[in-house]
C-alpha cells in the first residue's frame, strides 16, 4: 500500500517547479493530485505526465488570490472524488527590489499571492480537511520567512514570515480536530522563480555548495503531508542546504 492511496490533494502552483515535483510524487505514491495553477498548458502537461505513469490527476484553473476560485476548487475535489485530504499551499511570487524602490502595488500583489492565498486556501478547505479524518496542510514558506535575506524583496520576506506564523496559528486551532498544519522552508531551488539571478552568488551563499532540486523539497513536503509525520503539527521544516544554520 502506497503512502497516499485513496487520498486527494490540492497542490497550488503545481504546474511548475516545486509544486510540479510534489504533484508528480504525490500521484506516484497513490494520491489523486489536483493541480491548481494559473498556467493551464503547463498544468495539463503535468497531468499527462502523471497519467502516462499510471497515476490520477486533474488540472484546475485557480488564481489563489480569488476567494470564489478557492470555493470552486474545493467543490471540484468533493464532487469529483468525494474527499479532500491534503492541501499544499505552494503557489508564490517574489519581488526583487529594495524597499525604497518597491511600489505599494507590487508589495500588495506579492502579499496577496504569497500570503493571503494561504489564509484563503485554509479557510476554504477547513471543513473538508476536518471531514477527512487525516487532513494535512503543508504551507510552502521560504528560508526568507526565517531570516531577512539580502535586504531586498521586502514583500516576499514579509509574506513568507507571515506564512510561518499563520501555519502555527492554524495548527493550534485545528490540533484537536485531526488536521495537521506544517510549513516547509526551502533555500535556493532551481525553478523559474529564480529568474536571471546569478547562480554563482546563490551557490556561494549555500553551505553545501549547490542549488537544490525541486524533488528534494517535494520529498519533505510529502513527508509532512503523510502519516509518517502523524505527531507533527505547527512545525517548520527547513530545506536549505544549510543556509540558515
Ligand atoms: P515556480 O515559479 O516554478 O512555481 C510557482 C507556480 O505558482 C507557477 O506554476 C505559477 O504559475 C504559480 N502561480 C503564481 N501565481 C499564482 C496565482 N495567483 N494563482 C495560482 N498559481 C500561481 O517557483 P517555485 O520555486 O516552484 O515556487 C514554489 C514555492 O516555493 C513558492 O511559494 C516559492 O516562494 C517557494 N520557494 C521557492 C524557492 C526557490 O528558490 N525556488 C525558495 C524558497 C521558497
């Protein structure tokens, strides 16, 4: 019996990078992956890859800043599959400038996609996760939700710090109701979010001397989502090659 047999999970940002690696492995281990993302083509491609490997997945067009969209994706999980067991709040965007050069609108947009989305997702999924009897939420924060980074990207650092404490807040609220909530804090991982950032700089500041692979974070996300972590809630799992050590 595989770890996620019979379980249904929503993975936001599942069309790319860490979310995609999480969806692929979740499905490979028996789960039904609902890939909720803005990028329809890439989400459909991930679904095809899962199906070709014998797994089950669906793509769902979701803007994680939309409360109505969240109601729709949870309703989709329940109508198609009758349950929801796992929620991975992974979608996120970053800013790059120093605070003096960051427009208020940019700040608000990063907070909406990277932080408020976690509130919306947890709220929309609460009832279904409690009904699951083994509900698990994994919120993807960042090492920059723990330390302040390079002194740039103020919205990203603020959002990821808030995801860390919102995780603990919800974990306490739901602890007696059987829903576990944990956060994962990646370091530099080779995905499109890194953009043109100088890779040598990232490697140079990472003690293990390399950038991480999406699969290395997915493994930890899925540990937290699985019964292997059945006594763990409100915890922060750091996967950063030693950056914050
Ligand atoms: P990525 O850019 O490959 O994936 C992000 C995904 O989120 C994309 O598929 C994108 O379409 C989706 N997305 C963006 N806005 C959305 C919205 N409004 N609604 C729905 N989907 C939306 O990047 P990634 O590195 O895989 O990022 C995944 C998570 O990991 C993010 O929360 C990111 O902040 C976090 N993280 C990444 C790194 C890294 O170095 N890659 C480090 C720390 C934390």
